[in-house]
């Protein structure tokens, strides 16, 4: 009886191989709001569908920090849920022009993925799944993008000289926002990536009427908060239309000046075009029946 049952499940899996979700027997869905951890051994021979917010991507790494290739023996990650979804392999990952090398993780290009668990590891091997943003490879020849500050966000420098307002439009046209700086660490990493030789526009501007500096991208006032004015700066604030550019410190400059700029995209940025529909935490949606079976399946 047990043997017959196993064979039935295996054949269901076998015949379904190549389709999105081969069997209901062992199907689970995981919604990733921020981060989720899963133990590879617990999902042995199962298929897990992973989802995160629209317009985001998923990042997979091993909790112990090992190179992602270590996981490939036990689980295959597919970019998407359709039949044609390719397996994500570390060696095929797009390497960005600047920033972190990130050989320990892989990214999807979509907000959904599915995982086929193959071999059971003989020790605990935990997979970390995080909501990240897509990082464009090229926004044109005069740009450079990368995971400059952390593994889940993306920054792009553009070396075309434009006024601050035109750079705001340029970033938005590419699904990003003109830079807002939150911490000294973030600013230091930007200088490490792109040096301090020229001005880069940020989204900060001064409102002469209210007398306040704010980040246009995030609508947040700069004070109270992190600030890093260069000595004797700001010194232009009586002039109308003053914006803030960085060059190893902050400088207030007429917004019409033509400088380079940095665009950014953070996982928590909700794209303007979509309504924030996500209300869920990271949860595993348990199927009505979960059947674990013995023996090697023919999953690849
Ligand atoms: C686990 O498997 C690895 C090879 O994948 C082997 O080197 C190691 O000795 C095994 N450990 C145990 C406790 O069986
Ligand atoms: C500047 O501040 C004033 C007073 O708070 C406000 O009414 C106005 O809309 C602000 N201007 C801009 C461009 O945000
Ligand atoms: C503000 O300071 C910068 C140097 O930090 C200088 O080039 C600029 O002329 C100053 N602007 C005014 C209005 O004093």
C-alpha cells in the first residue's frame, strides 16, 4: 500500500515535471514581505512557490554566508513559476559595474520564483530569502549601476550633466528616485564607488518660504536627521532655487547647475504606479495536505 502510494506520488511528480507546479501533494507558497528563512531539509522533495511584492525581486543566500553554489546540490531555484522559467545559476548572474561582488547570493528577475528541493542535506542548511530590487545593468553608456550600499538596494550614477530637476525626471523615467542620504555609512559607500571629484545632485532642496531643507524623493525634512555639510556650507540659501549636491560633503548650489547625479531604489520604495496591496507578513501558507515520501525522485 505504502509502496503503491509512493509510486503514485512519484509518477504524479514525474509526469508533471516541467510544468509550473507538478503536484498538489507537496506544494507550498511563501510570501516574503522582508526576509524569510527556510531549512532546506524540511522541504525535501517538495516544491515551494515564493512571492514578494510586485516590481521587486528575490535574493537567495545561505544563512551561514557560504557561496550560493553550495546549495545547488540540494535545491534548484527557478526564475518565475511558468514552465519556461530558467534555473538561476550563480555563474549566470548579471555582474553589475560597481559595488558589492555578492558571489554568495543569487537574484531572480521577477517577483515570483519556485524552488524544487532535490537531495536532503545531511546537516542543517538554511536558505535566506529577501525582498530586493532589480538593479538595471545599463541605463545608457553614461551610467553605472550596482549594489553599492547593500545587497538588496540598487544605486545608479549617471555621468550626463543635467540640472537637478532633469535628473529627478531621469531617475523616475528609469523606475528609480534621485538620491536621498540617510546615514554616514551610505554616503561613504557612494564616495567609495564613485569618488569625490565631481558634484552629484541629490534630491535635497531648500524651501525659502518655510526655511527648511527636505529630501524631495522621500518628502522628509532633513532635520532632525543626518547632515554632512562641507565647511562654511550651506552658503547660498538666500537664493531661490537652491538644491544640494555632494562632493565629499554637502554643498548648496543653484538647482539649474549641470552636474552628474545618483539615482537609487530601495526595497521599501513603493513604485508610484502600484497600490500597496501587501498586508501580509512572511508566512508559509500550508496546503491542506502535505505528503512527504521516501526514495529519490527524478526531479532535476
Ligand atoms: C555530509 O556530506 C558531506 C558531503 O556532501 C560529507 O563530506 C560529510 O562527511 C557528511 N557528513 C555527515 C555527518 O555525514
Ligand atoms: C514651501 O513651504 C511653504 C510653507 O510651508 C509651502 O506652502 C510650499 O508649498 C513649499 N514649497 C514647496 C515647493 O514645497
Ligand atoms: C559658497 O561656498 C563655495 C565653496 O564652498 C564657493 O565656491 C561659493 O562661491 C560660495 N557661495 C557664496 C554665495 O558665497
